[in-house]
C-alpha cells in the first residue's frame, strides 16, 4: 500500500473538521483564530531559519513554536468539547504563561532598555522577531471571541508578543536611541 494522501477533499465544501469532532465553515471564528496562530507559528519559523542554529535562540523559538501547537489544538476544539482537552498538551496552562513571563524577565536583564519608541530593522533577526510579534498581536485579536475565559489563550498570546519584543531587543543588544545619543 502506498503513502496516505495529504488531501482528503472533505473541505471542498468550505468546511473543516474540528478536534474532537464537528465541522464548521472555514471562515468560522475557530478556524480564523487557529489560522492566525498558525501564521504566527510560521513567522517564528522564518525568524528561526534566518537566525541559523544559534543554540539559545533556536531552543527558545522551537519551544514557542511547540507551544503554539497547544494553542491551535485548544482553538480547534468546539467549546462543548474543551473539557476533553489535556492541560499543557492540548490546552494552555497557567504554567505556560508564567514561563513566558520568566523568560521576559531573564532576557530583559541582558540589554539596556530602549528609552523611546523602537525603530525596527536594526538587525535582520530582530526585525523578523518584530514581524512575528505583530502577527501574534493579530492572532490575539482573532482569538478574542474564540477563546473566552477561562481559556488562557489570550494571556499566552499577550505575553508572547511581549516576549518577542524583548527577544528582538536582546538580539539588537541595545536600542537605536542609545547608539545615536
């Protein structure tokens, strides 16, 4: 027997299947939300690819990309089936959000904070992290109705965008304002 085919044709009618069952239109708020997170994950991948395999940054980005799979699983589940999700594997946990806060605090100690608005583009990897940050912010907006409390998707995305800003500044090493002063 040959390989399983990637295409199923099940979505040809404009619907998509959800985790733990059910089908919705592809423009439903759930596919819009997890699709936006998917875009954020891809943006992280672009930053990771450009950064090369610098061990610390690569490990951070891979961990974040894996976390986004958890968010997508939660968002791809109909609200009535969310009780079936597994914390940390298919639903976001408080520990996942706290881990981002810890990473922000740790990285913030490694560079002088900017004293004015940041002008992106000082460094290519930092600029790509800034692009990823804006994609995460868009995902956060798309998730407002798809992940109401008690879901922790929104706090996670909010901290992730803060972390990406911090990572970009860390990659730059200093702010543009500090270099031109």
